[in-house]
């Protein structure tokens, strides 16, 4: 049997980065090759008609349907005989009808009058269905994917592989078998069989991928569900992806060359240099950092230089060129929509400008360093960095960022209780509407919470209940979807405000993340929440409070199956662009009949919906927005303000350093004062109680009297409380006398008097008196010198000068080094 390559076009999707992942999967899991001939297509027209007659009878429907199929099959076979080819399949592929499912009957109807026939279009459709189910012809994948006929699935199920379809149905719960989406999944299986032949057991993973590529967007949900069913039955290898959800939008990890080529650089040498640089840095970086580095260097740096300086191809940049780039990188142009509907361009400071300068400087310095080890590779590009160290000062940027984040935290922390109440009330209202809708029969009307809704008269759901209702304004309200959104918005607010975890850590919480721990001292069992490593690759455990335990139990109850297990779902890491292994994630739901992890966008949409309902505004009156990371800053700030030590908050938050934790804490001035007072109170509680006893009235009078007795003629006495004068009240001689500048004249008068008395004692020969008087005069002159020095310091400006190296350290080249 001759084999040919698959007819699915792979080159075009593979060339698109957005479809890189599905193209790579097609190479790993190729679809089945379509043969050019097989037994059923090699027979002549008489034998083929006998065979398809027996096949048509197996449809088991009305006799007139059998007649219509046979009339159409005879006409089609007679028409195909006029087309060149060795068998029916080759004639079909050569015919103009094989090009498209739209208008395929036109060439046949144009030929029929030439042989005196007039076959209705419905008979031609029935005839082609019979030939396809009998495996006489196999239309192309694009033809079958664009054909909206609903009779292919029941026909193939009846005549080709009834046991395979039966096993596929019975592998699913009864409530999932007869839904509209389940019929789409079975139709997808039938289309694969019509194109590739064989039965359900012969389908490979590549066949599903090929159909997913060829199908229009509105038919892909059924294909993804068919993949889920076949995978659960063990039809695919374990290395195949667990889910096809949004797989056509997944890019996967791009290579350094693909990252740089996104910006279409004109200078090929510089382009190759950037690719080599990123390749060299790739082993030590995660993919998110590599993408950011490529954006800064290829787009914001070199693509900008090429745009403003065409023909540039050297890293040695003139001063005017680099100065112009620094001015451009400092700002960005943002398009804003005005209230009248027009748009305008607004210039704003670029927050990442300093980071761009740091990365460009590191780029130059890395090349200069590598040129020492590999001069033949990096040497031609080693030039002085145009970005100086002063240009990379990030202190001001860090301070500005700290101010912005603290302002967001201070603005949102007081409003958190209102947001919590809104989330709780929104969930209660959504549940009330859904319960009222479930109690109302189809076509009926119900009123709840002041709103009136009307249900449709029929539904396609297997449980017989509608998913939407029409409100009083005539709008379609998907009350089931509103309840889902309200629930996950409420759960997100509660978990984030009680744990302070990151959004990626929230979405990676699993059923196994809830663990218990027995305290070794008391034997008490406490629940803990295990946070998987994320940003800093640190795994940590958080204590589950009663409020958090209630939220987690509600989430587990919602996602748990009837058998008590949580479904395993494979999540896609949007940052690293890789698939995670299947895990019992808590954040999952079941759209389109398959379990999927909840995305970040869905969480943000739920938060935005909640905020719009709450009506919260900022100081300028604009609607207030909450990002998931705001709850992390609020949690850390609130914990530290309520007495949690910062180093414990660091462990809970999973930060590398305590400086990062304190950067998240927005400390209020009033809170700092209260915290200091609380610290003093705690310190007092540890001291002996008698040190803080209430003083008596006599002790207070004595205390005040001490300060009254410290007042002397020349100023203040500096002796301690409760001490007596040790110098027998000789204040002029006392070193603790604090002379007031206003008493200078009095002190000079005392000095002059002492000088006169010493002269008198010398004339009279009072030698014993002279010694005491000289001691007193020396004390007076010393006090006057202290007053002069203080006055001189107030009037004089001292030039400290710049220290020289000789003033800092002395060098002795003759000194020998240390001996061993």
C-alpha cells in the first residue's frame, strides 16, 4: 500500500511564533499518513454499489432514507467515473468538489443534465455521506472540518465502529454523555475517522492536533473534549500534553534568536552579537528574565538607536547619540482615550528607565570582561561603556517606587473591610439569583433581590436547566457564570488577605497543599498551608487561621468530585511558558466539559467586577483598583503594625532579605509612635514593679524643691537629684556650676573683687588668706574662659577641609608581610 505524507499544512503555523508549541507537537506526534489506495476504493462501480447497499442498510433508519442515499451514491459514482484516476479516492481528489465543502454539489449538478438525470441536492448529500461512511472516499481534513453536516457522526457510529463509540460514551459519567458539547466531541472523533479511516482505537494524538489546526474556532471546544475523553481512556502516550486548552495561543519558550528577531534589527552584526550575548546569559537566568533582557537590549536600546540613527552598526556611540537615547528612554508616549471618544498621546516618565541603563551598562561590561578570556569572539565589540556608574544610580528610583507603593497601601488598607463585605454580599446575591432560577420552570418568570428575570422555553443542557435568563431590560444574564465569577472573586480576596501570597502561588495551591502538623510540646494538631516554590524558589508553610480554613474547605468542596477526589489538571506556566504536571489544583473549573486551571486574567476580571460593584474610589474620586499584589503589601503592613516581628514576617512572605519585607511595609507616623509607646509599656512590664511605683506628694515636693535649690547667683547647679553639695557651697570653685551668659558681668565683678582682696592680703601679710583667694580667682577665670570659648564657637565658622590620604593612613613600604 502506497503511503503519502499528511495533507495538513504545517509550515505556515510553525512559522508563526504564537503557534510554535503546536507545531513542535506535530513534529513529535505526527498524524497518521493517508494512503492513496485501499480495498474499498479500488473496486468498480457495480461492486461498490453492492457494498454500499449493505452499508446503507446498517444505518437502521427509514426506507426512504436508504433510497435517498442510494440514489445519491449512484449519481456520484457515475460522475466520478468521468474524472481521471485509478480509484475512487484519486478521482475524488482530482474533482473540483474536493477543494471545499462549500458548493461541492455545483459541479455534480452541472453534469447531471448531460446524462439525463436530475438528482436533488439532498440525495447528493446523502450519497456522499454513504460513500464516506463505507470508506469508499476520504475527504480531506480541511473539507471535513468546514462541513457543518450533523449526519456524519451518527452514520459512522452506526456502520464503522459502534463498539468504539459505545465504549467512549460509557467512559464518561451519565450527565456528560448527552450534552451538546459531548455530541460535538463525538463528531470530532467521527471526522477523524472519516479522514484517516479506521475506528476509535486507531486514532492517535497527532490526528487530534491536525483536526484542531484545521477546525474553525467555534468547533475547537468539541475537539478539546474529545482529546480529554480519548486521553482518559489511555489512547495517547503519557508524554502527550494533558490538555489542549488554548494550545494554539501558546508560544512555548523562544530561543534567543527568536527573541531578538521580534524587533527586526537592521544591523546583522549587532543582531548576531545580541543573540550570542543572550545565549551566554541564558543558563543563569529564568525565561522571564531572559525575555525582559532581550526587550531592553534589542527593542528599547538598539532598535531605538537604529530608528533615530539609520545605518548605525557599532557599539562605540558618540556623546550626542547616547545623550539623545538617555533623554528618549526617560519618557514614554501613552495613548489615552478622552471622554469625547477621541485619543491623544500623553508623555509620561518611564519607570524602567534606570533599569534599562543598568542592563545596557552590564551588557558593555560583560563583553569587556569576556573579551579577556575569548578575545577572538568578544574582542572586536569591547568598547568603553557609554553609560557611567552615576547614570545607574537606582537609589532615587527605589525611593520613588517605595513612596508609590506605600501610598497605594495606605489608600487601600482602610478600604479592605468594605471590599470584603462587597465580595461576601456579591456572592450571596449571585447564589440567590441562581437558586431562584433553579426553582423556576422553563419559560417562567421569577423575581429576586428586586430584579425580574424570564427563563427561555428550552435548553440544551443535560440537566434540563438553563444557564441564562433575560432581565427586565431585555439583557441576557448568564447567572451561572456570574455565580462562578463571584465565588472565585470572594475566594481570592479571602485567601490573599489572610496569607499575603503571590498570585502565581495562589493559582498553584493544590489539595495536597493543606497539611497538618502536630506540636511536639502539646500534641495539638494545627492546619498548615504549604506554599510551593515560586519567585525565590523558597518553599514555606503558613499557619491556617479558622477564617482561612473555612474558605479553603469551601473551595475544596466546590471542586471535589462525587467520589471525594479533586480532579488532576495540567496548568500552563505563562511566565516560563512550560506545562506543569497534572496536580489537584484548588483553582480550577469545568468550562466546555473539561477541567481547567483558572487563569490570572479570570482572577483580575473577577476583582474588577467586584470593585465596580463596591463603588470604592480614591482621593481624586476615580474608581479604585486592586491588583492581587496589593493584598500582599496590605498583609505585610497590617501584620507588622499589629506586633508581628519583621523577621517573622520575612519568613511568612518568603522574602530573601528583611529589607524587602520592610519595603512592603507602609508604616504610618502615628503607628510608629503607638508602636514605640507599646514597646515602652512592654519593657516596663519586665522591670521590677517598685521601680514604677506611684510617688508620694512629699517625694514630688522634694523633687521640685531640688530644682529650686539648684538656682544660684551665677546660673544653675548641675549636681544630680538627691545629692548634696560636695564643695561646701563654693560655687565659683565648683566644676558643676553652669554659668549663665547673662551673669558674665557679675562673674567679672567677683573676679575683680578677688584680685583686690589678694592685693590687700599681700600688703597685710595674710599668707593663709592668699592661697584660698587665688583658688577662687582661678575658678572664676576658668568660668570666664568657658563663656569666651562658647561665644567664639557660636561666632566662628570652622572649615573642616578635605581629608588627604596622608591624614587617613600612613604607608611604610619597608614593612614586611605577615610570616607564616
